[in-house]
């Protein structure tokens, strides 16, 4: 039996949540006809199985509570997935209100955890590695300094 574009889209969503733009891009990459892709996306939107606002909220919650990404990094990653910056900021604000998750507070949790793992290194090396680790997560220098001060790893300037 031939597989429809809608069935392929459902299978993709069953595997992992996706944004509208991401799903569209992947279906077109699989050489699905453009008109069928749009029809499938419209149907999924109508059924509530595809929702960019929910996707942005879920993605941000995962990044904040897990690896501890910065607000900048979350905006950047969701932008690549086709989510507009205002929708991402709304999702982040909603998470702070409903779940108490705050992008600026996640750095302190992540920094403290990483600092413990660096405890066997000399102070200078540990501080350098912690700073680099947090910078790769997308935190800005002021946030990093604040977090390092908070865990007692003051930077020697």
C-alpha cells in the first residue's frame, strides 16, 4: 500500500515533535509533492497535532531543565527550526510563570554541577574550562562571571 504524505508526516511527529517549518522542510527533502505537504500540514494544524507555540514551550523547557542552555541559545536553535523570536520569548516567559524555569537562573545550576566535576584540576585550569563550557552553552560573559562568583570560582582578572 502506498504511503501518503500525511502518514509520513504523522510518523515523523510520532518520532519527535517538530515545528511547522521543520516538518515542511523534511517532507520536501523526502521529495513529497509540495501541494500534498501543504495539505498534510493544514490537516495536522487543524487536528492540533502540530503547534509551533507548544513546540517552542516543550523545546525551551527541555533545554532549560536539562543541559541548561541560555536564552540566546534557545532563541537561536528555535529560529533554525522556523520559530519566530517573539514566539520563543513568549514561551520562555510562560515557562517562568508556570514552571518557575528561568533562563538566567539555569546558568547557576549548570555552573555548580560542572564546577564539581572540575574539582580535581588546578584552580586556573578549572576556571578556564568552566568559562569555556558556559560560553559554549551560549551564556554571555556577564552571566558567566556572575555564575562563577556565585559558586566561589572568581575569575582572576
